[in-house]
């Protein structure tokens, strides 16, 4: 069914250090623009979420690709996934070392299979066979990630108020044909144990998309998000006729009530309505809706409990 193409991105549900607020919002806005450009050119929702997440992976402000956080052993293990709501196709990579754009490997896996999820060195066997080459770890490493790991190791214990790390990224989109897609990418959590995998590469947890409901990307404490199957639950709510906004809010409320977890979610329902909700202090976002060839954008650092993405977009359109 023909729809107004639309896309929403997030930059991670977390407490964000003030020095990064402006860059986080600008990065989300730029990623929304990258995704919207694909949609405005008649591209698919899958191509749009890859373009948006790739822009965020290339931006060192975010905990994905360049700028990813470091594990306890001082190296990178990245998680990413993508789902196409048209035919429930899925691809994910987990604990994959030294990869600059893991969302592209996930997409290649979704397109070429035969598996849906690959981890560690095996993910690199697949990636190499499809033309990817490992990144020099120096290319991904930032002073901020090194500082966060040093602080984590010096404290020897985890500071619950600093968790989760800021900067996991995700995108959800609907294209002009009414197909939805979602993608998510992360370095995980500072100081994580080797082999730790969060919700991000798991279908129904960090990422889910089904044209009959909508598309979602979740962020926050992965151990909690996977216990409530947050992505699938949110899409089921949209299949059961909840709006994107209700699905986002109910899913975050469930995460908090059932697990005490901190997190957030973005949703795009099958009618093209966009939403974001979080119980973390911040979750930078960017969104764009294309109507009659004109794209309206909004972006911000956090949504207040009574704020609604569609209202913000409506106001921006009128401005
Ligand atoms: N959900 C991610 C993980 O647990 C982290 C995040 O979203 O901040 O790996």
C-alpha cells in the first residue's frame, strides 16, 4: 500500500556527557538526512536504514563502528543486525572483531544467507568471502572509549549510574510501497567479557520488523532487553493495532517494570507513524517524513514523557 516514506534513528538510550550533546543530536540529524535521501529517491526501507546506520557507525560520537566501546580485554567486538519487514528476512553479526560497518555485513548475510546470525571469527569468514576487509583497530579507537575502559577497570566495579554506555545506534523506516525495515549497531558495553553478546544482533530483541505491524530498534541494557523480547513485543503491539507511540511507551514501561532495565526504543508502524520512548536520561534521535516531495526533519537529545514524535514533526511541518 502506498505510504509517505518516513524514517527515525536513535543514538543510544543512556546518560550522555554534556560535552557530546550537540554532536549527538547533529549526528542523528545527519543520519536521518542520509536515510531520507534514499527514501526520497525511491529507495527501499532496507536501503534507507543501512544508509542511516552506516552514517552513525562512521561518526566517532557513537558507540558503533568508529567510536565503539572497548571490552575488558581492550579490543572491539561489535554486534549489529537488520530485518526486512516485507518477508521477515533477518541478518545479524555478533561479537565480530574490528569491523567498521557491521550493519553492511549483517545486510550481506540477510541477502545471501544461508544463516541468519554469525559470531566472532566465523562472521569474518563470511564477510571476507563477500568482499569486506577488517578495519585497523586504530581506525575505530577513540580517546573517549579508552578513557571509559580505564575508568571501568580502575573502579573494578560497574557504576550503575553510568550505564548503559551512550551511543548504540539504530534506524527504522517505511518506504513508498509500505514496506518497513529496522537496523541496529553497537560496540556493546565498556569492559564487557570476551564473547558477551547483547540484544542488538538478536531478532525480536534489539531489532525486529514485520510489515503487518511495523519496525523497531531497541537500545539500553541488553541483558534486560533480551529477557522481555522487547523488539518482537513492540511489533506485536503494533500488529494488534497500537500506534507506534503506544507500542514504544508500553515497551519501555514493560522493560522497566519487569526487569528494572534502562533502555529505549524507536518504532515505525505500518501506517508510517514514528515514535521514540526511553527511561534513560537521554536518547538522541532524528526523524524525517516525506510528503509531496518535501522532507520535514526533527531531532533532539531526549523526549519528555508528554512529547510525541508525530506532534513534533507536525509542528515542524507547519513552521
Ligand atoms: N543494547 C546494547 C547492548 O546491550 C547497548 C546499548 O544499547 O547501549 O549491547
